[in-house]
């Protein structure tokens, strides 16, 4: 086989370098475009946008406009993202609380318990679940999850955990925070489970055989050897699932209730998330002749983008912290490097 000529090597090196840099380029390009579109809203709202509760596009029919910090907007226009931020955080947390144990159970079953043929078949089904369109999950949530919460699960939770204010009634129709969190949990289970399965499958076979040779049970093997060894990868999988939950739009829009100007008072309350309400409010925002409503939605999108970016950047820090803590606890099963 003849060696590639120098110009071919240079071409391959340059092409691969451009492809590698394209992801970073698109990231900054999207960030720059959103910042430009959000800039009028940033000037108009100031820091109040971060903790403000009211969201109103103002009076679009009176023909009266106000000027604040040199930016024109309809009279009565006020924009705050706190309601949407709280809804995004709460629905994502509920999704993680439900999805992480189930996903790890699926991953452990596929790698440590199930026969090879069954593991292959179930693994394919798990991966296929991740390809279901979000609007299908949303319709399933409206027809199945919301009635289940409204007529069964919600009533059970109020009776058993009603002494905790956040779980006290009224339950309502079932459309709200809990339903949105459960739908999101089902949507992110395939992501976390598939990645965790691949990570657990890479645990060295000799480590597991040594543990079994020492007489540990299957549960002890998973708890003290397999999961600690794969800790970093599992944390990364959970963060990827969190990013999907925070950015999900249509499914959440259909089952959350799309609340505006009101914070949730219990787990059954209607909520609004950042991604879902960008879609819900875009149609009315387009009727604002000053364009301020669209700029405010762009600022909301910019905030969601920054939150997601910060969460992903914190993964190495969180992973290192967990590894350090696990390594300093007596008897911890953290891996040694």
C-alpha cells in the first residue's frame, strides 16, 4: 500500500480540523444571534427580567407606547422569567427523580442480569423509545398521564403525603407540574439508560470476576464495583437527560397547563417552562408592532441556552467532586487511578 502524498495528508488534517471546529463555531453563532435579538429586551427590562413574575405584552390596541432606556414598547409591557424558570427547574427535577433510578435499573438489568439475546432485544426497544416524536409523548400525556394524576395518583399523594404543603390538594384535572415531570421522565429514560448501559458494559471483566471470586453477591458486585467504576459516565448520562428535559417543548406544552404570571403552589399546579412558553407566546408576540415581545422571548431563549450551557460545563466539576467525596469516605467503592 502506497503512503498518502503530503498534500493528501494536509487535506485530511485541514478537513478534519474544520469539522471539529464547526461545532464550536455554530455554538457561538447561535449565541451571538440570540444575544443580538435579545439586546433590546435586556436594555428595556434590566435585571428585573431575572426575578420578575409578571409577563405581559401590554396594550397593543391603544396606540400608546412607552420609552424606557431608549427602547420603545407597548404601554403596560412587563416581562419576567421567574415563573418559567421555576417551572423548568421543577419539571426537570421531578423527571430526574423518576427517571434516574429506572434508567439505572434498566442498564444494570441489561448488562448484569439479562441473557445476551434478551438484553439485545430490550436494548433495541429502549433505543427505539428515544426516537418517538415528542408530540406523541404529549398526546399520551394528555390522554393517559393527566387523567391518571387527576383521578388516581394525585388523590393517593394527597392522602399519604398531604401533610407536606407541596403535596396537598387540590389535585385539579391532572394537567400540571406532576404530569409534565412524569412525561419528561419517560422521555429521558431511554437517553440515560442507553448511555449508562454502554458505560456499565465497559467495566473490566476481571474486576467483576475478582469480586465474584471473593464471594460477593450480585447486588454487592453492582453496588461496590460496577456502579462506582462507572460513576463518571453515569453522571454525564444524567446531565444529558437533564438537558433534554430542560429543553423539551411540545410534550411539556401539552400537559403542563402553560401557566403565566403565577408560581406553582403545589405539585399539581399548572406551570410554564421556558422552552414551552416560547412556543406558546410566540404567536401573540408577533402582533407587537414594536417587536419588544419577540425580543423578550429571545432573551428568554438566551437565558435557557446559558443555563443549559452552564449545566453541561459543570459536569467535570461535579464528577470530580463526587469522586473525591467517594474516595474519602471509608469503605467507598470509588475507582482508583
